[in-house]
C-alpha cells in the first residue's frame, strides 16, 4: 500500500513537470541513491579478494531489526558465536582449522624467550666495559711518542667516554632487563624494590661475564699498542698498563679514603637511578632515562673520580681485572693495595648503592613508585596490632577506670599499657568489653 503523502507529492511533481514542459525522473523508494550505489560498489571491491564473509545489509531509517540481526564487526560476531559454530563456519568457508592456528615459535624464538634477560645484561655490561676501557687505553697510550704522534684525549675525554659507555649499555638492555648492568644496583633493587631474589645470581653472572667479554675485546684491539708502550712484546706491568683496565687509586690515598669516595659516588648515582623511575617526581620519558644517567656519570667522573678512577660498579672493575690476570699481568692484580679490588672496588659500590636507594625511598620517594619496600609499613602495623590483641591484661576486672585513672600510671598498669574500653550495647543494655584498645595517654 502506497503512502498517501508520497502519492500526493508524486502527483504534485507530475503536474508541475507537465505544466512546465520538462521531463522529471522520480526515484521510487526501492531505487538506490547515488551514495548507496557508491557504497555498494565499495563493498563489492572489498569482497573481491575471496572473503567468505558478506557485508551486512544496512537497515533503512525507522526500520527496526531484532538484536541478533543488528550488523556488528566480524570480531564481535565471532566472540558471540560458540566454538563449535566457529569451527563449522570455518569448514563451510573452505578454510582448514589447523591453518588458522598461529604457527609454533621457532627454536631461535624459544631460545631468546628463555635467555633474553641474561643476554641483555651480558651485552649491556659488555658495551659498558668495551667503551670505558677503550677510552682509558686511547687517552693513555696516545700520550706516548712510541704509539702516537699526538695525544688523543684528556681526562675530560675519559669522563665523557665512561658516561657514554653507561648510557649505551642501558640503551642495549633497558627495555628487556631493566638496564641494571651493575651488580650493586641489582642487589639494591632486590632489597628495596622487590626485585626477585632468584634472578640476582643470574644478573650477576651476566654482568661479570659481560664485563670480561667487553674488556677482552678492548685488550685484543690495543694489544699491539700495549706492546709498544711497555717496550717489548708480551711485557705486561701493572704500573704502566694494568690501570688502564681496572681501577688504580692515586698513591697518596688510603683504602679508607677510597672506600668513602666510592660509597659517596655510588650513593649519588643510585639516587638518580631510582629518581628516574619515580613517576610522582620529575621522571623523564622512558627513552630519555639513559641520557639522565649519562650526565650523572659524567658529573661524578669530572668532580669526584680522580682519586679512585671511579669504579661505581663492581663488574666494571672485576671483569677487566680478570682479563688482565689471564693476559699475563700475573697474580699481582689481586694483591694490589691489600686486596683493593674487594674491599674498595666491590664493597664500596655495594654499600653506596644500598645507602643511596635507602635515602631516596625513605625521604623522597612518592607513592607512585612501584613495589617500594618503604611504603609497605602497613604489614608491620598489622603485625604489631595482632601481637597486642593476643597480649592478656594483668587485671581484667579494671575495665571501668575513669579518664584520670587511665592517664595515671600505676603498678598494675604502667605507662604506655593499653586498656580495654567499655561501651553499652543499646539493644541489650548490657555492658560489654570492646576488643579495641585505647592508649593510656589518650584516655
């Protein structure tokens, strides 16, 4: 049945066209508009790739469809269909169900998933040791006329090179393992930031072995220059070239002064390391964190690093020291300055990192720091409350003490002891004892 409004408008249009002598083409309700023709052509082009799914028919305005027939995206439709319907639909579409499953990972992918964190710390620390020991060798060896015609750097170059080494090492490993590349930082994170303890030995092994690998590459690269500098092939002395790989303090310093120096520098470094990850503080974007660490290391090396050659990292000293021991420098590398390698180069950064992390977490860290051990004091309060609840009172009869009597300490109730308060149950008008305790000083 035709709509009367539509028939009147059609008759009016016909009469107007006949009176004006012009031909008028009228579109019936079933004829598609030009926009619908373009839309249908686009749907045909989208389905020309052999897709088994048909484009949903768009309903006309004012026409109601049942809920199950409303057009939805294919992803939503597949989620609402039971699994056996999906399987039947796949068979009807001519697609093998086994082919729709994602392929199993290759052996290389499985290997990386199992060892990616280890290799990230390994190569990150290797980059640190490579760039750091290389700048030491370049600056020192180039000052000899037997090796180079002109010096190739100063102490400022050493500071810049080590800061660059730390930054590049963090870039290599930061997104995978966190970019510790420092056993002292790993230990501090385990103590204060709930880093898994079972990962600590794995990180330490990766960091020390990576430092050995990086320092070994540097030694291999500069072995000929070292021979010229030492004055003979195979000649190796700790006084001339040993300090180019491991830390070598100045003669006037004592081990106590060097230990304090390392603790101070590493504590400052650790404060900035944990501050970079504090979203409640002025934390930079994630990819700019290594640049902040770069300037921190550069500043420490330029101002406080002269006396001890700034270890700041147990792996930075231990790894290259192992390389020199294997390269022919002898067992003297372990006995320099009464086991300086352990008492200062290892213990100093470890204590400094722990101190720096404690200072920041206790005084500065915001509540947005994830897994901060200092912010979990509610567990200690619960433990104390539990202990107080199970502590019996000496005189349970004295529950109706006045405020003055509760404030005044006595022999049976000394100062600081908590007493049970009483309240009246309005429903039974019976005096009951509450399990909550008020302090004597409060009343």
